[in-house]
C-alpha cells in the first residue's frame, strides 16, 4: 500500500543512520562497534552502589576485523 506523508522536517541524521519516507523493502544501517568494559561499567541510576574487589577486562582478539562493511 502506498504511503502518504505530510510535511517532514529533518534537523540532523547521524553518520550511521537511515532516513526513509514511504514504502521500503529492506533497510540496513552500516555501522560496527566493539566495546570492552569491566564489571559495573554500564550500571546507571540513582543510588547505585557497586562493590568490586577487583575488576579486570581481558581481551584476546586474534582476528583483525569482526564485521567488514563494503561500501
């Protein structure tokens, strides 16, 4: 079914974002990231208390690229 869209105002689009108006079959953003973090790194909120006696992040990554993006 065709899409009918009214006025659209785009302020900003990130470098790995997709912007589409209307019908679409498939959309695939192209971005990769790898994050290494120790214990308690991504905890958020008010009153969060974390006790870590020792936190080590060991990284052994033998491959050069995990997700190749062909442009």
